[in-house]
């Protein structure tokens, strides 16, 4: 038992060192002055907006897209996937008023979901680049220009990745926690990894891609619920880069109640379980920079879960009075260091997003004991749903995230 416990402690210590290094690298990347060079000629870009019953938000989204300051040819495509609300009415109205705004009725088909809609959007457009925005997004006016400049000026780039911020952060405790989580993820797993390893992960929105690269890798996988993570792997397997541009910001809504949050995150985790299974069948996912993404998935959805379960069981056994090896001081030190690293990440992300406040700091410190522990519950829920669907030979249906009426940025 002592040997097992010692191995767990060593593993946790290595994780802490790794994430500490990522944090420092992310902070260095964010504070480093980025040299912006305008292009002589800006390539054509198509904005693809998958939409299904998005009437409550799509007006503000389309207005934000038309305010983008882009020097090249730019067309906006609202890809309506069989909406039954007023999405079509709003889309047709914008299409009639603006020559570069196009309402597209996507034919009915299976499997349902974002991937199929994007594949259809690619089949009816011809631009050199395309950028995907979710139907609730409001990008800053210079976001697209910054992404295109970085993509064109970075050798062997498949596109570029922007930053995602929360428009309804101050709605309640849950939205604050989600916003902080996104900030930390983007500081570490985007900026930190790009600074150290030159790897980036597509975030699902505010992501620019080169059409020829997507055609080379075979388009979107229509069965992938986490289409961004799955496409990231295939792009990286072809040795293309996905540079990160934190100055290119978009604002999006996050779930405002726990039920919607659980449904959204379960879908994300099911998508990542699908990808994890896919990794074991394709040897190209275990070479070069792809190995880093593969290792990250194994670390997150296998090793980390085992360690988290171990620590939770250890605490419960101690509480019920089970006689366990006495290693109190090392365990307390690991726990204390874990909390310190987490706090460092939270504060660092807030500083660079310029939303440091007493309430945000308090919520951030509180998250470690509450919000962060939800991952285990959500993962087991996703594993159950995915396993049942696989055994029954059924395709897991796409689940749309609920939208809320909000103002503009």
C-alpha cells in the first residue's frame, strides 16, 4: 500500500510540475508583444454559422459578423439546419439587406449535428479560408483580420485559433465558474502549449481554417460530437500547425443552469470518448506532435481519473476510520501544492483577461472544491451513455445547447 501511495504521489508531483511549466509558458506568451504585420493581399474568407433554432440570438450574431473589419472578400453563410423557430425569417431578412450575407437551408439528413452542417457549408462555398462561429458568437471587429494574418504568415499553418470569452459571465455563480475555467484552459492548454510545443487545439468556434487542408484530411467526421478535438488530431497528423492568437476574441454564451451545463458537458465528453476509441485504431495518431494530443487525452480521461478516484477513496476511508498507512505530511504537501498551482492559474488567467475582482477571486478559489470535482461525475455519465449506445449500435444524437436572450458586446 505504501508503494502504491508513493507512486501516486510521484505522479501527482510530476503533473504539478508539468502544469506549472505550462502556466509560466502561457503567461510568457500572453505578455510577449506580438508583432502584427498587415498583408499585401487578403485571401477570401467564408464565415460558416451552423444554426438550429437560434432565433433568440442569431440577430445579434449576424450584426456582429457584418461589423468585422476585413480588407479582403468576406461572405457570411447562415447554415440553417431545419430550424422551426424564426431563425429562417431573420436569416432571410439579413440576406435581402446585405449582399455578402447568405441564408442557406441545409437539406435534412443524418447523422444530425454540427459536423454534417459544416461539410454541407464547405460544399457550397469556394473561399480560400473559412472560419466557424457558433450561432451565439459576437467576435470583436478585428478578430478575423488578426487570425488571417497569423495563418498566412505562419509557415505550414492550417489556419489559426482565436480566444473565446464569456458574454454572460456575471449572470450567476455557474457562469462565473465556466468563464474562469475557459480562461485557465486558454492560458495553459492553448497559449502555454503553443509557446512550448507549437501545438494548438481547435476550440469549435472562432477558428480559421484553410480549405485545401480540410479537403486533404477529408472534411469533418459527421459522427464526431467533439468535432473540433477530432479534427485537431487529423490536422496535426498531417504536420500542419494551428497557431494561437489570443488578441482575436469572440464572446459567447455559457449555460446558466446546472441541467443545461450537464447536458452540454456530457456531449463534449462523449465526443472525446469517441475520439479516444478512434486513437487506438489509427497508428498515425501515435507519431510526432499528434502523440502529444494523444497523451493529453490519455492523461485526462484515464490516468487523471484513476488518480482522482484514488484520492477520493483515500479521503473516504480515512473518514470512516479504516487503518491506512500514515503518510500525512507528504499527502498534505501534495494537496497544498495542487491548490497553490490551481490558484496561480486562476489569478494569472484573470489578470490577462482584465477581469480580476474580489468576487471572481473568491469564486476561483471556491471552484477547486466544487466545480472541478464535477468532472468525475460527468465523465462516468458520459461513459455510461457511450457504452450503452455502442452496445446497441446506435448513433448518439447531437444535443443543442440552450440559448438566452442577451445584449450585444
